């Protein structure tokens, strides 16, 4: 912190001081404010440089850095990462299970299809070898964050079986441009986007659904499709970034911090009449600028000490003023108490509104992360939370099917039991034993 007075035009402020002092004639309404963007002062616009290798891959965003930029923007929010984590947890549920579909006759003779949990030795061995829990969680992570997830699959030497199943980070992946048939046949993996050199990216084959036998190493894309986005669909929450609500949510704590650091610490604004200095110092006009500044700073220190020192509490301050030619008083010293314009809680409605918009965009009911409709913070009622949770879980059917698609492909490629189905075990939050499901029956993918 600086212990000297900082001068901005005719205004002087010092770190730790409770006083702001201004020489009235020098303050103008046209003074440039640091950070003023009204005319983009000091901003130089340049044409973007061509990205190396851009003829090979399709850029993810105009600057080929969208996933990383979006990740950093979302991390500025206090609610967005938590809401996405909530979606990840509900998406995964109680974990991956395998089951068979069975035709079941009801008590009234009606027929329905039930999902019956079943273990399959082929999958159990594959899951243990590939740490399927870790892999699937990371696939869900990329899917919920970016609406795109990529899985690497490695085949046996004869390429007849898929032996390994990996997660490939979406932020490090770019898709090759489509060929004349509209097919994406390659992808590129690098830690140096947006513009890696040739030695810093790796080319990998993409899954070719027209071939019965795949490459020894290939990648399968999982996506949440969106019209007009042939390469990288946007997550449904991206609108909260484009609309500016995410930025508003991030600005509120910054404004609050500025108020706490600056406005609350400044208690007084001292106005000094223009003729004070030549009156006190007859040789004022012949002084060097450095000497004038020294005299001002010494006087500012005395004023600041007088107004801030607890020993001066209750003391009086006297100043003289002149009588002008019109017989009216010419204003002398003026000490103005600075009012805190931003009262406690004034920004909270803006913060709550922005955070609510964020949660709507992500698709998470506010009660699931401790927000209640009134805008106050709290857990909400148990029934509201439970219903919100089950509603979100029920809406996960499409997303769950998408992230399980690689396992279904592996099943068919490896020739496992064709009746094997994959699902995520629903989490049950019933209040009482009377409300629980029959013993031995579980809900899978939102279906009993």
C-alpha cells in the first residue's frame, strides 16, 4: 500500500486514508476515468493470425479455444460448477449396471417390459480391466460440461475384439474437417491448442460405422446434438454466457468488494477553495510544481489526521469565507460526509437473478443446491428437494443413453450376449419404508 497521496487531476487519495481531497477548479466532467470503455481508448485492433494446421481440423470456436474459455468463464460463477457437478452426480446415479429386458404379465393380465438386473461375466471382466467407474465418470464430465465427449478404444492384435476403453479429454480434442461424403474420419489430440505445431498434435482415426473391423486405435464421439452444429454442439447452458448473465453474476462480488475496500473506507470529501494556496503562500505562483505538491501533501496529511484521529472526536473545525462584490458569501472550506450509496444487500437481487438464470440454463432446480424461490439461501423443504431430484433424474434418459453408447458398441463389436443392456442405477430417496419399492426391484434409467 502506498503512504503517499496519489493525484488524479484535482483529486488526491491515499491508501488507508478516510479523506478524499479535491482542488475544485481542476475537477472537470470530461476527465478520463481509468477503465472507461466508451470510446475503446487505448485499444488496438489487429487482424487475427491464421492458425497453424487449421486446414486439417475444424476449429472449436472462432479462435479454436472455446472449451477452455468456457470452462474458465464458468469457474468464475459460484453456482455454475456446482450445478454441473449436480447433473454429473444425477447422470451417473448409483453406477453402471447391466440388465435384461423381460416381458412380465401384470395382475390384470396386461403385459409390460421390465428391466431385470443381470450380471454378465464378459462385461464384468472388461469393466475391472478398464476401471469402468473412473472412465465413465470422466465421459459424463465432458458431456455435461461441453455436450461433447470422446472415448478411445483399442483393439486386439487381430482387431477382432476391443480390449481397452479410455476417456479422451474433450478440451484436448479437435475433429478433422468433413470429407466429400460428409464423414469425419480423423481427430487430433494435443495439449497445445489453439494452434499446436506439427510435433505437438497426434492424428487418430475416428470410428467408421461402415466398417466391420476398426483400426487398432480409434475414437468415438458422444454428443448432445444441436441444429447447425455439425462438429461441436454447444451445451444447452451456453446461452447464459452469450446473454451476459454469467458476467453479471461474476460482477456482483467484484462490485461488492470494491465498495468494501473503497467507498466504506472513504468517510469525508474535503473541498478546498481555489484561492486558498496563493493566500497562504504569497510566493505560490513562483514555486516549482514539486514544491507546490509538497505543500499540498503536508496540508492533506494534517486534514486527514484531524478527521481520522480518534483523539479529535467531538472537536470543532473553523474556516473563514470571503464576501464577494455582490455581498454574497464566497464558499470556503467544505467537508462533506460521503454517503454509502450501495447499501447492504442492494446487489443481492441482481446476484440472485443472475444465478437463477444460470441454473435455468444448466437445467438444475435451485433447491438442489440450497437456493429457495424467495431469493434467500436455505435448504428448502424435503419434499421440494426430493421431487426436484426425481424430476431431474427422469429427464436424464436421453443423456444417459448417449454416454452409454460406447459400451453398446463394444458389446456388439465383441459379440457379447445380445440381450445385455446397460443402464445407470437410479438413486431412490423415499421417505418411509411404506413408500419404497418392492424388495429386490431397482429402477434403471428412470424406468421401474
